[in-house]
C-alpha cells in the first residue's frame, strides 16, 4: 500500500535550511507538481483508516488544502481551512503556532460548538501546528473524531500522543543532508 507515496518520498530532493534538512515533495510543498494519482492514493488511504462520521473536515493552510479538498469532494463533507490571515469574522479564534522554524498566528472560522470534525494535514514534524489546531478546535467546542497526517517526521506525533491526542500517520520518514533515507508505512491499527 501507499507505493506511489513511498517511492515519491525516496526520490524527493533535500536542501538545508539552517541546520534542518528539508525535503521537497508534492504533498508537503506542491512542488514540482501534485499528481492526481498521488492525491487519490493518499485520500483513499485516509478513507480506509479514518473515522469519517463527521460534520466537517479541518485542515491548515496551505498544503493540507489539496488533501482536504479531495477528501471533501469524495465524501461530500464540508471543508474548513484554518488560515494564516485574520478575517475578523464573528467567532474567529486566533491561536499561536510554534513550529521548529517559525512562530505565527492561525485563525479558525466556520466551526460551531458540537461540530464533529476530522483534522487532516500533510506533515507533522515538531507538532506545533497540529497542537495549535487541536487547541483552537477545543476552544471552539468541536469534537475531534480523528486526526490523520500523511507524513510523520521527527517526534511531533509521539509528543502529541503522549498528551492524549490520537494521531494517525500514513508514513514516517528519515532525512539526512542529501536524501530521504527511510520511508516506513505506519501501523494505525493500534491507535
């Protein structure tokens, strides 16, 4: 399973950003192109492992959007995008996001108290973005039924699991200064 995803990750170029080895991939960066068959494979897998008895799909700008849109269209479930820009709408929730290499604000609109949601995203590294997302959903009064992240890198998923959050990942990767060195399909049966 996930053969396209695994192969494409092993072929992903890597560049250094400070001391961080950053891999460039269609799912995480939209570069060089996002092929429909890769999105179909990813979304098909989400549909197999996720609880989709939800009112809304939630994702974070920007690279969660292609996954969220495809899942929304296939499942006929509305999509809410947590944005990096303030809109000032009534009930907008502002949250601080801290990742391994940046700090910023996220803005949540479109979630009502009692909404059942699934969170989908492209990658988890430190867990900062996902933690901010889950905290904003808690403030909004949403019930998070499931969380699915395509690519796990680093200890962010483990860190959030240790805080009691149920995070499903599809693959985990290891990266050195030249390449993605390892891609392992995750076992979500016990999560």
